[in-house]
C-alpha cells in the first residue's frame, strides 16, 4: 500500500535574518504553530537545540514534541554544518554527541557536512557508529560541498557505501549549481533518499542575494515564497517524488524572515504544499 509523504516545518523559519544562530521565536512558539497548522514534524537545528544546548532545555523540547504528537524529522546538531564553513565536517570526526542529541530528541536522522576527499573515511566511520544506535546520516544537496552536483553526489554516496548514509534532496541548491532537479535526478537519488528540503528563489543577474558555488562561481538570486512562480518548479518536483514512491518527510526549510513572518511562512507553505501534493494527515495529540 502506498504511504503518503509527511510534512515537516524547519525551525529555520524562525531564525533571525542573516543568522543561523539567533532566533525570533521560541521553540514552544514554533512547535505550537506546527501543531496548529497540521505539520507532522519539526526539523531541529542548533538555533533551537544542538550539542551546545543544556540537557534540561533539550528535555523540555522533547516533552513539548511528545505533548503535541510532533515528530522530530531530522537534527542538525551544530552551527558550522548549516553555515557550511570549513568546520562543518568536524562532526563526522566525533559523531557521538550528535547521536546522543538525536536520541534525546527522539529522532533517527542527522544532517552532516562533507567538503574534502578525506571526509569520506570519516563518513564511513560515523555511519558505522550511528548504525549501532539505529540512526542515519545524510548530506544535503548543497553549494560548496561534495554534494553540489548530481553525479558528484551519487559518487560520494556509493563510495561511503553505508545503508544508513544518504541524501537530503534540495532542488533550490541543485538549481543554483545548474543541475537538473527533476524526475530523472530523483530516480537516481531514490536508493539514497532520506529527506526532502524545500525552499524557493529566482536566479537573476541583478539578484540581491549571492551564493558562491564551486561549479558556477557566484550566483545572484532573490528568495521568494514557495508558492511564487518563476522559481523552482515544484509540480515537477512532486511528480518525481510520486514516481519513485517517496513516503518520507518533506520539510519547509526556507529562511523566510527576510521576506515574511514565521507564522505567515508556515501557514502559506502548508496551504500551498498540501494543495500541490498528497500528505499524510496527522493524528491529533
């Protein structure tokens, strides 16, 4: 029987403009918002709970998600991973605190970062340790990483070669790198697909936002709402997800605070995505 996809709200929607560390809403506020709107889960980042967070606070967050019957779809356990700096891959060299955090939050998936050839052996070792605790590791399709291109991503996934090591498909980053993100790419990613991140932008020569890529250099663009036209073709994305029978989490991942409030972003994204695709209805807590 075909299982429907599940919708997750990233706490990134409440991160302060230009920051991956500061927040403009508490976790309780974000969790209540996700619960009210009908999301199945929240995606955790270190801005709300990371390896630096006191145990008491992590425990309170776990109690809140249980109270609201919300899952934690994935954990990004520190700041260097989403900042995507040279320290991002360090988590692979000491994965234990990230596994502990993930266990405490009741999750089973961790986002990691890889930038160099030498990170591959550490990804293997971290995956082996994670497997012993029933936890998976995944790397996002991301600029300035070993997962910039489709071919490069497949190569690294095969070379790590662990069943609990996979990919977070994110079409906007693939688009910035000039990569196809449609059904054919999703078919190639299918054996390794652990999570889906969604954000939207329009590439423009005079775009106000700039991201550096290894493959295409500087790419100017403007962030837009998920439902806005002219950016990522989400109909094509969900066509591809349906073709491969994906039934995992789809995460509203965008940093919306530069263009709208978290409450509006969560509501509008939920309305748009549930109209566009078939998601599992969440049982009330």
